[in-house]
C-alpha cells in the first residue's frame, strides 16, 4: 500500500509539475505572440513609410530625368544650328578659296609666261651683235 501511495505521489507531483510548465510556456507563447504582432505592426508601418518615400524619390528622379532630357535636346538643337552655320561658312570659304586658287594659278601662269618672254628677249638681245652692252 505504501508503494501505491508513493507511486501516486510521484504521479501527482509529475502531473502538477507538467501543468505548471505548460502554463508557463503558454504565457511565454502568448507574450511572444504579442511581441511578434507588435514588431509586425512596426514593420508594416515602416514599410508603408519607406514605400511612400521610394515613390517620392522615383517621382523626383523622373522629374530630374525629364528636365535633363529637355535641356540636353535644347543644347543639341543649338549645337546643330551652330554646326549648320559653320558648314555654310565653310562652304562659302571653300568657294572663295577655289576662286582665289584659280586667280593665283592664272596670275602665276601669266607671270611665268612674261618671265619666259623677257628671258627670250634678253637672250635674243644678248646674241644680237648690234646691241651695245
């Protein structure tokens, strides 16, 4: 009989100890769930804030990009206009140089012809016995 009391005492202590541990774990679980919910709420709020901030930065970036493209195209069109003007000026100078080259070639040819005629005249005069030196 004493053995029965002993075994029932051990079982009772084991059951009571198990119930105490179970309640302790259950309260710890409830606390952990409350903390998890709190962290999830904070994360959700922060995620919403970050999402709004990212949207704002994306809009700002798109605004800057569009302004840069407008400025870039404006400067490109201005540069194209200046290049066109330089092209026209270059063509005009090319025409003038071509005309000047023709005039120079004609003048040089005329000068060479005159020099040859002067040389021939001097040579003829040098061979003429009646010419006094």
